[in-house]
C-alpha cells in the first residue's frame, strides 16, 4: 500500500464490520468493490489535460532500470503492463509519454474519493490507494437497486474528481473484487445471489484473490485448474493438503467467503526495497544495501512504536526470477542491529554463488505495539538501546540525509 509522503510499502489490516444499516442475523450481505481505473495515469491526465487520450506511463524512465508503475488504457492497448521494464514498454508503445510518480497528488485524489464513498455508504474499508470495499446491505430502500447505487457512486466520483471507476457487486468481498476486474474499464458487473457458482466456475484458480502463484501451482499439481473444480473438491482432501486454509479455499470458490468488516489502521507490515543501478554479484555490496534498508524500516517502526515478530526478505535476480522467505524471530524487536542479524543470515545463501541480483527488499511483519516481556537485566539493556536509537533518529531528522551513510 502507498502512504502519503512515504516510500515504504505498508500493509494495513483490513476488516469490515457492518454499522448504520440494521441487518437481520443470517441475511444476505451485499458488497461493492470500487476500483479506480488506471489510477496514477488518470491523475496525471487530469493534472495536465493535454495528456488526455494519450498513452501515459508513470514511472520507469527516470531510471535506466526502472519499471512501469502504472499505464493509461491508451498505453495498455499496446500491451504495456504494470511492472514491465521501461525499455520493453517503450518498445511496445514508442509514442508513450513517461512521467515520474507524484505520490502526493495520488494520495490527495485517493482521499477525495474516500470522502465521497464515506458519504454514500454506511461502511467503507479502503483496501489500497485505488480500491475500496463498501457494505451496502439494507440500503436498497435508499437507492432503489444496487445498480442504481453503483451509477450514483460512479457519477459522484467522476463529477467531483474526473476519475472513472469500475464496480463489482456481490454477496462476498472476493466475488465483488473479481467482478470489478471484469468490469474494467469504467463498467459495472453485479453477481446476484445464487449465481456465484456460475460466475466463478469457469475461471482459473489464480483469478481468485488470495490464491497466489504458489497455492495456484499446488492446486494445478493436484489437477485443479478452475474454481469450479476447486469448489467440487472434498473438504477433507483440501484440509489434508492445505491445513485449515483448505476449507477456506473451497468456501471462496463457492463465493461464500463473507465476513464482517471492521476498518482499522493497524499496520501489519512495513517494508522497503531498492533496485541496484547495475546487476550485483558481490554479497558485500548487497549486504551493505540490506543494512541501509533495515535502518530505514527500523526508524519507521520506532516512529510508530511497532515491533516486528517476523521478517521477510526478497531477492530479484537479473533474469527477473525471485527468491524470498519469511521467518519468525525469537523476540519482537525494532532494533536495526537485531533485524539485520537475522536478515543477513537468511539472505546470504540466496545471493552468494547465485545469479546476479537486480533488487532486494526487506519487510518487518506481524507487527505488535507492545515490547516483548524481558527480565530485569534484559529490560535495562533494552532501555539503553531504546535511548540510543531515539537519539540517533532525532539526529537524522535534524541533519541532511547525505550526512549519514550506513556502514557495517
């Protein structure tokens, strides 16, 4: 997720709990998924009307090794996709206009959209900077039909911001999100109660939110290629293969993954990644960069009084293949030296003697707001480190960033 004035990747806990509209227990819920179309590129076209109807690509060309952060639909028609190296995007769409990302403007427009949605729905949970879930259960008496509600939401967002949205409507969050994807651009799809199976059955398993490449590959190895096949699998077999997540997969494939939504600002993870100017084979150079990333993440954790119980590392090689892992650490911490000690041990085998490295990333995960329980001796030692890092963080705030260079 993208935060205003932040280059960190922050994942916030998303739950939704119905409020305002009284709903009888066990009644059918109705969720909207509102997704802004080509958000970053659309904001750039609004900022500069001369870019309207032209192929716009955000990100990439400000760095020789940069990648596409977003593309307008005019650029997407040429096959440009998010995450594509800019050289490849330029080859596919020679007339493309490359622009640097303006995260402050995107945050501003995202906030405007959220304000509109909050006025039109009793429950709104922002999934990311460009998407939100709405619970409109019981609101038919206000809007008449859910299609009419979608039309009003579309019109209000476009009138106030100039942005276009795609909307999915269904009885579960996952199905609503998938419907909005198929509705793009600027469309609306409603999956009525009882038709979820018909909508989901022919789709590949990876089309379902929450089923990533690893789970998708495992399902395919089992001969499960479509959501219809997944829905038909015996629950005990899925439990044997995926543990407690198995029955949940079946529930999602049936379109029954409805839960109550509670909007919170609980941050689940904070991460940072960086692409090297050149492909790197030297572990010591990678190690130095890892330390610099952890310094930045550690400072962010301390600012928010958060402690990591798990850490994740990511390595993207020169051929764009990826390696990474996530590990629980013995005690929650936000001290750079401890985080680095574990991250270094986990990352080194992924770098030394392997393919040249293009990008690395570090993520502090499973965050808690309370420090670990320590004995008297450990507490005194921890407090000394707290004072040290607090002083160091304060000093870095006062002096230019170039005054410091992390060394190990």
